[in-house]
C-alpha cells in the first residue's frame, strides 16, 4: 500500500508541469477545440490485472454504443474516436493513463475507470486539466466528492453510489426475506466494501434487525474458513458480503462447504462470469445481489440492448458492466449534443444538467454531487444464472 501511494504521489507531482503543455486558451484542455472532425474520447479501464473482467465488460458495451452512434452519423456530424489505455487494475497506472490521455492524446473527455479507487486516482488530473471524467461503475461516494467534502467538479458517474446499494440490500433482507439478524463479512482494504457495510448496518438496524457478527478479510486472501467458522457460531440468518468477485467466489464456496446455508448477499462487485467458476453454481443458490439492471427485465429499451449485444457476442447475455459501459457513452453523447460543443467545460455543465435521460440501466437525472438518481435491481442466482427478482426505485 505504501509503495502504491508513493507511486501515486510521484505521478501526481508531475501533473502541474505537464498541464502547461495541454492547457487551452480558455483555461481548459487543448482538446476543447471544436475544429476537429471527430470527438476524441479517452477510455481508461482495467483491461488486465485483478479486476480485468469489469474493464473488459465495460469496453464491450462502450464499443457497441460508439458503433451505433457513428453509424447514425455521430454527434452533430462528428464521429466518436476512442483512445484506450489499460490501467492494469492499478491506481498509479490509472493516474498515468489520465496524464497520457489529457497531455498527449488531447481527448475531449475520459470514460473510466471501472473501480472507485482507479477513478479517484484520476480526479486531480480531471480537475486541473478541466477534462470530464465519467466513470461507468465507480460507486464510492468519494469519487465525485472528495474526503475533504469538496466536489470534484469534472468527475461524474453513471452508476448509483454504495450507500444506496447497502440500503437496498438491508431493506431486502429485513422486509422481503424477513430476517431478524445478520452478519457482515467485508473486505477491510476496500472503500467500496466499507461504504456498503456501513449503509447496510445502519439501515438494517433501523428496520429492527440486529448485526450479530462483523468480520473482515483482505483482498487477495484465499482461505476464509476460520473466519466463516466464527460467523457460523453466531447463527446469523443472513450474511452480507460486499466485495469483488475474486474473493467472494471463494467465500461462497467455502461457506457452503462449512454448512452455512443461509441467504448470502452482495452488490455489483459480484457481477462477473468468473464468480460462477470460482464458487460453483450450486453454492450460489440462495444468494442475491443488488445491481444496475437485469437482462431479464421486460423493459423494451433493455430488451433491445440485450438483443443487439447477443447478436454481436454469440448469444451471450450482457451483464451489468456491459450495460453501464453502453449507457456511459450515451450519457456523455447526450451532454456533448446538449452542450453543442466538444469543449470539456461545456460538456461538464451539460452533464450536470442531465434530467430524465432514458438509458438501459434506468432513467437518469444527475444530482448536485454528480451522482445519478436512478433505480436499482435485485438479482437472485439460480443454478449459476442471474434471475431478475425485483426493481427498486430511488
């Protein structure tokens, strides 16, 4: 962790010197010019490394949306030109990628990263270069509002935030599953997991429930049996496991092997095809997640997207990250069209005014903290498949 922070500090300290080479006449990045025949969008994603599944899924959705828009003539006659960088699931690499995209590629805006930490790592570059960064799936509150309470003026998101997911999960446990006590098993190294845990506990206890056990693990752990045994001894009726699929898959597998058969629940961090490989489809029965959408939702807009995705991916159904990548392009495109400009400051202002935009993952309005107000979906795993359970409105 200390080594990574040092790398981040070194990368960030270079920004001030680099900015002189990418500043436009109006104080924004040089990418703000409307004279180009294309709109250059940077894509800074986790295309390799620990959470590559997220980045790859987002990229697939982004590609479909860009192809659709370009085939229809682009935005105000300008085609979208994508410039991708792989941040390798590393915050320092995400910072370096943002520096490259702004200072060398002179993009009009950046999509990414997939995770909150890799997005926060770009926030300073976004604000200093006046370049919009739109994360499809970074859910931690501090992505758009820093730990100092100050709004990151040029940072926005397409996904809802962690407290909303934690609240939805707690209400589902208390009101739908009607459990009276629960355990929380969370990744102590992740702001994502901490935010979800805090919101879940607060809401669950407010609904009359009791948290009988709180345990933690650290990313990259592989053996969770001792901790799961402690949790089992408290006889919880439900276990909330906010985390990413790499660890969660093993936790679910080992929990079932230890005879823990109560409902397990997580959030969008579970959403990867690799989860089923790691946990096994039988172990995932009686588990639930909060997510951004379901491919089984009968909504016409969703089913049109699902059909298009399947045509391009050998019949495979799109996951939530595919949908968020797709929606992020359309959210950004709507702002560029509304702004009537490729100047990033004008795009930023237009994004902030977004209201009732119909997307695959919901009808979106952007609030004062640059977060979307939108619905959440609850999915249940049955024999390794995600099954649409219900949709929760904000």
